[in-house]
C-alpha cells in the first residue's frame, strides 16, 4: 500500500531504496523479584552486560575509518563515559540488592530518573543528550537479553550502488551511525530524534538524506519495502507506485544536475545585477568542516562554533589542543577571514567534569555563553590565548556571543589584554590587530546597539536566538514550534534596525543565523541593506545564484513595504512577489 509519513529533514537530498529494519532493545522491561540467594548472581549479570557494552563501543572505535569526522570518536567516548558514570554503573547494583529486583528493571528505573532531569533542561542541545543516555542503556539491555548488536546488523546488511538500503529504526545511536561511513546506505529514518541530536549531526556530515521524528515508521514499515526518502520536503514515501517513483527519479536527476550547475558558480564573485558586491561566508562546527566551506567557494568562515571542541568530554581542551584546531582552520582558509565565536555553552556537566555546579532551572537564559566565560576567567583566558596564537597564521576575528550589557564587553577586553600580556611573556607571536565583534541575539542588544558599536569592530546577528528570545518561544517544543516566525514584524524590525544602524555607523554587520541560508529571505535581507551572509556551506551556492539574479533597486522598495506590514498574510504575499 502506498502511503506517506511526515518527519523532520536533517540532511537534504532524495534517495530511493529498500527498507532495512534495525531493532533496538525495548526500554519497557519486565519487573520481577529475584530470589535472595540469586541477588549477587544478578549483580554479576548486570556487571557482565556493562562490560559487554563497553567492549562493543571500544571495538567500534577501532573500526572508525581514517577519513571519518573526528566527532565519531567523541560520540563513542561519550557513551562509554555515560556507562562509566556511577549513576548507571553503581546505582542499579544498589537497586538490585535493596529491592531484590532484576537487573533490566533496575537499569531502566535509573535511566528514567536521569531522563526526567534532562527533560527539565531548556537548552535544546543539552536536552537532546537524553537520547545518548537511552542509547547507551539500550546497548546494555541488548547484552542482557542476548540480542544482536545493532551495529553488527548494519555492517552485515551491505548494499550495492544499484540497490541502496534505507535504514529504518526507532532510534539510532551515533555509534551505530559510524557504520554508514563504511557501507553504502542510501539514507536513514527514525521514529524519534531532533535536528540537534548527535545522530542528525553525523547524518549532515555524511551528506546522506535523513529524516527523524516520523513516530511510527519502524512499526508500520516491513523489511524490504521500497522507500523514497525526501530530505527536501521531509517526507517518507512507502511503496510508491510507478507514477510517484518516476516523478521522484526525475527529481533526483534534477537535483543532481542542479548541484553540478551550481558548482560552476564557485569562482564567480557574488554581486547583484547592479554591481554591488556581497560577502558569502560559511558556518562550521569542527575543523573537519573546512574543506566543505572551501569547496562551496566561501570567502571565509563567518562563524566557527568553538563549543563543539568542549562538548561530550570530562576534561577541558587544553590551550595547545584548541590552538591546533583553530590553526588548522585558519591555515586551510589561506588568508580568508575566520570568525571564531568564543565558548557558547553553559550548565553542561560533560564540560565541567560532571560536578553539576552549573545546573540551573533555565540554562537558555542562565549562566551561558559570555556570562559563563566571564564567571570562569581561567577557562576563558585559555581559549583567548589559543585564539590569539592562531591569529599569527591568518586573518582571525573574535566574536562574543549573547551580549546584553556593556560591562560584558569591557570585562572581555580586559581579559583579552591579559591574554596578550601572557603571550608576550612567553614570547609567542600573535596578530596585535585582531578585531573583536559581538553577536546581536538578545533584543536588548539590538535596541541599545550604539553603545555596543562604540566598543566593537563588527557585529553578527544570530537570528536563531534573536527570534526565540523576541517571541518567547522554544522552537524545539512541538507545542509552540509553529509560532517560531522569522517574518514576525517585531523580528524584522529588530533585524532591519540592526543592519541599518550598524551600516550608518560604519560598523560591518553580518547575519549568521538560519535566516542567512533561507533562500526565501535572501532578497528581503538584501533589500534591508545586508551585505554579508554566513550559512552552512551546502546552502552557499544556491544563495549566491539568487544574489546574482537580483537587482537592488528592484528589491529595496518592496523590502520596506514588507517591513511596514503588520498583517502576516500580506507579508507572505509581498514576499512571494519579491521572489518572483
């Protein structure tokens, strides 16, 4: 029967293939009482399963291909660290002994307690880490129940280029995803997961079409059924008929031709039809993302999210480790600018060694980003020294996240001066003219822009958080996600005023949030005066093509009409007209 499931696309593209179902351990386990003389044997059974799971993770790490993204190893280390934590390695043993409970139930009970704590976290990235705990526990449960390792079923499946397999699972761990690097899978779909999950990050790095949040795919799809993964529209087509299949085959051909055609624009300077040059930069998370930015023809890195070097580890990256990562990117860009955003994280137990000292009721509005860095000056100084050292090898700019107060800039400038002095004492070279910029992602900063402009060399608008904070909604919450709207009059007013105020004051301004890579908004942003866009490398050439086909004189008037409009329907009609 032909039917369609709707999900969230985490990696774009279209692929056609056959379903390969991957089963995972059920987290709903039986609860029974263990005989008193069997309690210690039950503890030993638990310990044996934990060792088996650890061994599997270690074995997987040895199988990582040399050219695999560096985060693969980090994901495996995270799962091993989760299993080593006393919350999972010791507390279930105590439950087995005190309640005379079976090992499976004791482990799941403790996992559910941990999951409840994650549910209380507001930060979407940190909340997604609950999935890592569940995936690690599932691996132990499979060992207890004698189930096959998911990764082995993936490895044994195999696929030819002509007959690609689509992996269908309730959930997949990043450890399982490593197998995608060594086998030709067409894509994957899962019932659960979010766009910020580790599995989604891996999918994007592999460049294969992927959908998450399908809810019922694993229960409704049978092994070997023909599937179409539409990573453009977020659709999974099950058992397509001949007409639908032919249509999607045609779309595949068009997408392939489109990608090849866009590659021809790589060396074409980005400029409007009336000759105004536009700067197109790339956003990256890790040094391994740099080749993709270069391949897309990026004029520089507009946002290097340095926090990815800090996540999922007990220890902090040393100054030398950070320096080597930053230098790798700076040298690869060969003189093109690299904007390094300072640590934008907080309330993360994996970062501070697991002591939980920074847990708080609302991390998204708590001690995070620049606030966290100023509260932990030694961590901040270490990063600043590493960034400054990297500046000796190319054009580096420092970007400060989540600014709301002038004193945050002033305190940071004092710390930068201290870091410079420390490097001078060690006789280490650095660029003494490194520019300092600020993220405009809090409405207060957008509304009080002049006082920030007097102290900063450049600005970058982080539209993701700016929209979220302006509209007071969590865009990852299904109940309110529909209210997340970049075209809301308040959002457009803040973005437009920031661009215009900075431009009049002679301060360079960019947009580095999702709005920069949204093709529907390119002409609107150009009309509002934006001349610097920073986005995921995969979006860059498509945006460049739209810019090359745009005349500023034609879009400026329409952009002002949209800005003055308060009726949402009228706003969208005008935007459609702008893009025709």
